[in-house]
C-alpha cells in the first residue's frame, strides 16, 4: 500500500491526486485528500490559538472541516465528533506499538499511522522544513519516522525542494561534495 503524505510547502502541486493522499489542516481547501490530519482540539475555538507568525482563522478552519464532512474525508484530531468522520488519532496504540511518543508535528503522526496501517511505500511531497522557527524541532522528528520506516523495509521517497534528510551545509561530513538524497 502506497501513501502520499502531502504538505503545503512548494512542490505540493506536483503530488498525485489519485491513490491514497493524506494532507494537513486546511490544505483540503486547495486539493483533495483521503485523510486530513488536524492535530489540534477540533472543538476548540481556532481563531488565534496559533501564534507563530500566522494564524489559522476560524473561518478557514470551519470551512475545511465542513468540506471534509461533506466529502466523508477522515479527519484525525485530538478528539472525535460523534457520528462524523472526525476521529481521535490512536495515540495510545501507536505509542505502544512503536514504543515511543516522539511526535512534534502532523507529518510525524501521519508517517507513524501509515506504518501502523501497513504501508509498503510512502511518498512525501510539499514538506520543506527549513532550519528556522518551528521547523527546527519538526525536521528531526520527521526524519526519525522516515528512518523507522526504512528500518521496517518501507520504501520512502521525498520529492521536490525540501530540507528533509539534508544537513545544514548540504555536504557529506568530511568530504568536499554535495549531499544527494538517495532513498
């Protein structure tokens, strides 16, 4: 089973629209997904609760959730809504299965769930993760989960412009040539 995990950074437009496509938060307003990860309290007032230089407006959040409900798209969240496709992420099961609770962002939750559900291939699109701001703590966690996937024999491909699996200077330590990501 191949799963496409698609963020909203540059190159997301090149991701396939067929097959199994998982996305995050309000990005379903820009393209279709089979599953959306909104790892926040879905019932909480969303306006202003993210304060890292951008805010998810209540209007956009509500619009994306309504679209997911209209299209019967599964939404993984911190909680569930009775009689809907909004379900609580199975954190306890995932932590027990992998013997870790190392999660710093939605993409890490997505990769872990894909592995838990038996994915044999994971393609990652539109997840850039520069070295600054919130990405400084998200990048190593996603790379950890990519390593777990590869250790389980799962083929992982990272597409397009990204900082995933690249060091700060793009050189292989001790050598004078640029790093090339081969997965």
